[in-house]
C-alpha cells in the first residue's frame, strides 16, 4: 500500500458512510410514503410481511452498518493522525491533515495556507515521502 493509498482510506470510508446515510434516507422516504391499498381481492397467504416492515428491517440493518463504519472511521482517523504527526515538518502536517482528515480541496488548501497550487502540490509530494505506513496496512 502506498502512502497516498493509506491516507485515502479515511476519505473512502467517509464516502461509504455518506452513501449508506443516503440509502437510509431513501428507505425512510419509501417507508413513510406507503399507503394502504384496499381491494376486494384476497391476499396471497404465502406472501411475506409488508413492504413497510421490510423497509424498516433494511433501515435498522443499514443504521447498524453505519454505526460500525463510523467507529472504524474514528479509529482510522486517529491512526492516520498519529502517522501525520510523525512527519517532522509542521506545514506538511497541516497540508496532510487538511487533505486526508478534513477532505479539503487542493484549491481551498492553497488559499488557506496562502500558497500557489503548484507549491501546494510540491509540498504534498515532499510530505508523502515523509509518511511511514504502518506495517499492518501493507499489502
């Protein structure tokens, strides 16, 4: 695993969490928009539970997954923070934190740090060379 791949793990996990949150919102919308259909046709006795019950079960399952992912993200960010803090240059630390823990765009980092985009990218390349990926994450 490269230094960049290691640092990007938090962003990818954060994106998966947001995706699952959107799925829960969608299922909530579906579950709350259910309406009863009155029909004189007999129901199939072999048909399972209601669509609303199925949606609620999926919502609960996704919420449990989200909670586990959030716990994993917090732990991963704590680990990445330790790796970044081991970088001797404080400016490099700031750049890496903004990019890989706060998920800030390169443009905004350049503005925040008062540097050109070109200089930010040079700093990033140099900062990555200072990263030591923990051995348990190497492929």
